C-alpha cells in the first residue's frame, strides 16, 4: 500500500486568510465563511477515510488523492483514486450531515438538516463522469484497458442515507465508510485477472500526477472583492486583537498585549502572497506592513533571502518560498 499523503487544498488556507483580512462588517463574509466550512468539511471527510484504508490490502495498492485533470476543455477531479493490478476504484467522498435522499427520477440528492431541505447534484452522476474522463485519459496514454469501479462514500457516521425504491445503482454505489472494506473485497472477487504490473501501476501514477493541475483560484476574484478593501498590517500571534503590531527597535510590538516578535511580519507576507500577489516591491511591503521607513522595509525583505528580480529601485521579491515555511 502506498503512503497516503493528504494535504489540505490551498483554497482552505486562502479562505481562512481572506476571513482574517476582510472587514468584520463585509456583506461577503457569510458567503466566504460558508465556502470555507464546506471545503473544511470535505477535507475532514477525506481524512477520516484513512482509518478505513488500513483494512484494505497492505500490498499492491496505490492511492492517488485529489487528482484534477483537464479533459475535453474542462477539468474533472477525483477525491481518491485507488490503483490495483486488476481494477481502478474512484471514490467520491461526501462529508454531509442530516438525511440524504437519492432520487433517480431527476438524478438529484436531497439533504434535510434542521428542517431545511437542500438539493445537490447526484454524486453518482458525478463519479460516473469521472470514470468516463479517466478512461479516455488512459486510452490516450495507451495504457492497458482496465475496469474502473466507482463508489460514493458518506463519511459522517450519523448521516441517514435513503434511496428511492427504483434507484438500484444507488444501492450498489453509495456506502458508508465502514462498508469500504467489504465493497473492496467484492471487487477483488469480481476482478481476479492481473492487468497492470507493478511497473505499469507506477507509470499510471506518474502520468496522472504529471497531468494534475491543483485548484488554486484567486479567492478575491471568486468573491468579487477589491483587494484594496483587505485589511493590511501585522497580526499579533498571541492575542485576539487583529493588526495591532507596530515595528520599533528591531522588534514587532503589540499594542494590546505584552507580546513582541522579530518575525511577526513573515505571516503577514504569507497572507499577501496568498491573497494579493506572489511578488511584492519595497513600496508595497512598506504600505502593507505599516512600516515607518523604506530602509527598514529593505532590511526586513533582504533578511528573508528571497529570490528577486529588477534593480534596487524597482526590485520585486518572490514571496512563494515563505509559503513552505511552517
């Protein structure tokens, strides 16, 4: 079994920073918060499945999470793809609370929660399209034809799942997390002829990751927010009062609590890279961090040893290396 590395999608961090940097009175905040909670819940659902993956065979499996690939001018994304020698398995993972009803008449999923009914696209249709696009990609890359199975996994253990009586496919494709091992065993019994060698499995993995294009949207554009409306300044890491730090005597000092720091500006520059631009000039940095002088700004930027372009006056620093810092 390959090591499963689940990293939070960058949009979660971007939305978290956008909430931090948007005005508390902004009418966009409820929309941003809802999107943030949805992405967080989705990622939590994917993480929770790691517990059940351990009941699958220890050898001969490759896990390829979060693949997003362009095909026919549009992207398709798979929450999890499991590669075995005899079949491929796509998992569409849903972390939804409440009561879910799958209706085959109009191909929809209806969620009832706290007396409110919501309509979602049928995830069975979603995973069916993913299977089609994946099959086409594998054909184009001239890999051996291999069966592709698909499941919709409901990860919230308290969720009630119900199907319209005639929706036979839903009975077969929609499962709770604890059923994954049983379903996987049935697929193993169904497909017993090895099609992919270990080498071919690795080639498929390498090719799909080569085609992978992570979802990394400009969240300000996504919510039609003017970047000039964002709150600038440096946030104190020790108290709840935002953007109360000022720079003096080679330290950042908080106006609200006794905390001081030499590196508090780094987190603010990460925010800038995530929301505004991956590059920053001396002038932009001075304004964003509320620094008292150009010379101090230059000193702080140079101390970070960031890649840069341009001469001294027009120098632009690349902030992306900061995003790899913990």
